[in-house]
């Protein structure tokens, strides 16, 4: 979370939180359509990140982090409305660099371990957010775009939708899910270890959460010969998920991800994740 770009002039109101919480900025803000992030230090000298949400999904994610109370996740130091102050990852580890340096297996194991820590029983958390909307989104809702477009795109999308329909109707042991687990959302927090950031806040079968990491840290890396097969084997070994069920979730996830890219008019990424889905469907178990 150290590469911060220029602030969008349209979000100067976000800077007001610096004054309200007496924060000292330690880098330029990064503004996207969904949020503004600013590396800061508190008046007590604590390294933190100020995040101001611009969409409801980000607000929900911040509330989930607060409910997790640092259990496997970045700790919330302060939260009010759209703004949340998070502890900053100051460790030297980096999972993308770990992959590039040749320890792809180790990075996968780290992500699997981080996921297990946040896969709580949803009964342990409130059902609704402060604003009265569900804290956790069911996977059935998450897959709605795939079901709507399954017959409009590549044959994989129809296959993935059929798999998703079957899997969703037979979900096992529903858990709190991160929803966007990949190498950039599990960070080194030093003595606190590897922790997740930026949860989407879903609820459903844990196997779903392990799919995204198999498509990362880039599609090019994930499509390297033999790479998907090897990392899939590590995920299954680390999690104990039935291989055939993990494979089917992966096919469904790739179809969903490809649909999102297609809707966003990103044909290159839509095609590459479709190729990953085809590869996943052919995995020898």
C-alpha cells in the first residue's frame, strides 16, 4: 500500500478527515472510483492508512474489518461514516515479489493460511451493518451477472453458470468470505504476520475464496505451463477441500470473472481468464 498516485481534485473533502483525526500524511493520496487512500501517521506516531469510501461496498468492507477486530485482518483504529483508519502494513514481505523470486508455492500457502483465519462462522458477526444493509453478501447474489450473461459469451460461461448453480444449491459449511483474496490483498504486518485487507464481505462455501489466488498475481503468470496444476494441488493440500469441488468452483469463478471483464469492455482480460477456466475444467484429479 505504498504506491500512491495523485489525488483526484474532486475528492478534496476526503482530506478533511486528516484534520478531524489529527493525522499527518506520509505520502500522496491514491484516488479510485471506489475510495481514497492516504498513508498517514497518527498523533501518537502509529503508522496507518486513511481510507475514505466512495461506494457502499467499501463502507461494508470497512465495517467487516471492524467486526473482525484484527483477527486475521488489518485492525481498524477508528471508523466514522465513510472513513476508516487502518493499521498500516510495515513488514518487508511482499507476496508478488515472493512469486517473482521463485517461491510461488510459499505465497500460495501464505494466502491459504490468511484465508482460514477470516473464515469465521457468520453467526459470530452481526447480520446487518450500521446502516441496516446486510453485512455479508451471499454468493448467490455475487454470481448474478454470470447467470444473466451465461449464454451471451464463450461456452465456458454456460459451463461455469451450470457449475455455479449446482455448487450454490449444495453449499457446505457457510463461512465468512473475503471475496477478493489475491497476492495484493494479503500484506506483511510485521509481528502480527500476514493479514488481509480490502474484504468484499461475502458468505458461502470456503472453497470459493481460494479460486482468485489461482488466477493471480497476474493472468500471464497463472497461464504459465503447469502453474495452475501445481498451485491447485497446493491449495487442495493446504485446505482439505475435495479436489473435484475446488475445480468446479474454480471453473465457476473464472466464468464469473470473465463476465465482469466483458461487461467492463476489457476483452483481453476476459479472454485470458476464460483460458484459465478452460484449463481448470481439464485438470486431472
